[in-house]
C-alpha cells in the first residue's frame, strides 16, 4: 500500500514518512499540491495525507481537483494541519471530499492510525451534500471567502513590514550617520592638526579613513534610495524617450573620463513615469561610459524595438563586459562583478533599474562576455 504525503515542510514530511513506513506502508513525499497531482498521474496511490497550507496548490484546491478526477474520486484523503480550524472550516473540507481531518500533534502515530482505518473502511468520511451544481457553487463561495481572509491577513503583514522598513530606514538615516560624521570629523582634525607629526604611512592611513567614511555615506544614501523606491508611486505620462536620453547625454558628456561615441537609434515614446525612467537610462548609460572608458575607441549604442504589446530598449557598449557565470548577480543590490579599485560604484545602480522597470510592469535582462562588451535590455508595456 502506497501513501502519498503532501507536505511543504521537508523535515515534517520525512518524519511522517518514517512513521508510516514503520507501520508497513510505502510512501512518496510531494512538497506541494502541484507536485502531488503530477505523482497521482503517474503512480498508483492508495491514500493521500495532505497538509492544509502550502504554496502553489494548497490542501483545499488539491482535494477539490482530486474529487473531480474520475480516476481519483474515491481515493482516501486525510487532511492535517497544525493550525486551529473552526467548525465552518471543518464542514468545508468535509464537503470538499476529505475523509478525515487530523491535528498535527507532533506524534505521527495518529495519522498512521487514520490511514490504516481508511484503508480498511474506505467508505468512511462525509459524503458530498446536495446536487452537483449547488455543491460546486457553495464550494466556490466558501473558497472565495477563504481567499479574501488570506488576502486581508497578507495586507496586514505587508503593512506591518512596511512600518518596520520605515523604522529601519529612519535608524539608518539618523543613528548610523552620527558616528560616521564623527569618524570623518576626527580624521580631518588629525590631518589638519598633526600633519607635520605624521609620517607618510600615517597620512596614507588617515586618507584611507576619510575615503572609507565617504564610501560608507554613499552606501547609506544608496540603501535609503533603494528602500524609498519601493514605496514610490508610478505616475505615467507619454514620455519622449529620445528627449530623455538627450538630456542625460549632456550630463554624461561632462562627467565622462574620456571620449565616448554615442550612437542613438530610434527611441520610441512610451507611457511611463518620466522621472523614474530617466533614472533607468541614467544608470545604464553611466555604466556604459564607466565600463567602456578603458577602450581605445569606446562605442555606446542606445535604441529600441517595437515588439507588439511592449517596447524593448537597450544600451550596448564595447567595454569590459562580464562573466556569464555571475549574470544572476547583476541586478541584485550591493552585488559587484568587478573590484572597487577597478571601477567605482557601490552596486546599487542596476538593482534600482530592475525595481523601477518591474514597477512599470516590464522586465530587465542582459547579455555579455568578458572583454566583448555588454547589452542591457529593459521592456515596457505600450499601454498606460
């Protein structure tokens, strides 16, 4: 006899499997309802023991789908959960077709006993009530109510998390800046008052303290900017992308550490938040300048392509490129693929790009090879 255990907690699934195997059952463990359905399609299962709350397909949807499969409609099904369950919720799972509900007590023996009982008495359990249509309507309404309750709980969790994030941001902004300012101030005093006493090594170390204090301040500013962006609203208007790029080119032309040749292709207008999208282009373009500055003839191309429902923009350079092995790190905050002494920066620019584009309903990705340059793409939906 084979029992399918559906449990997203790996350790709990293994412990239950050991207990059932000690009772003489064969077991298969699935991490969620979706995996369980795949197993049920390919393997002969005599009983299902499923957790209630799981990712992808939870216990409610799993039993609902099983009872609507002609092959599985009579399969013994045990639901178990660590959480409390109201009388209404118990009635709901039994009307869905669950044969038995067991509380997680830390002792898997009660579940093994329930499996044994159901295999001996397969007809046990509450039958579905009412007509097929009436029953289905009742199930849909009940499940919708459960989803609304879950959504409200998640909203409360998100609101609480946002408040904690605001408190964290305030702490960074004020509590960390004070000692940082003191550190920088004392380094300046040492440099001014004791310059004649310090030897070259002492002066070098003081300069190091000052440089690292400035870098730490930049990191704090970048972290705060990244945090605030998550709460920023997107105000979409029709944006002339060519004008945006031309505005940025003026700034880059002043700040670049060498000649860069820009080739501007067609840049289609789109509905977007102009301020945020300007930040996207600014970060990508300054990166292109930075990473191609070492080339004898740096070349940067900016263009777009109409792909039907969306427009794809790209910034291409012939700079140092990157190792494809680390491509998953490109858009993560504080992840750098180059040493700080090679290229300046703190590793937040591309993370900001990704967050902004995702807030617009688009996507970001990149292509590149070491020494062969890189292309950074981002897509934006055409409609507002």
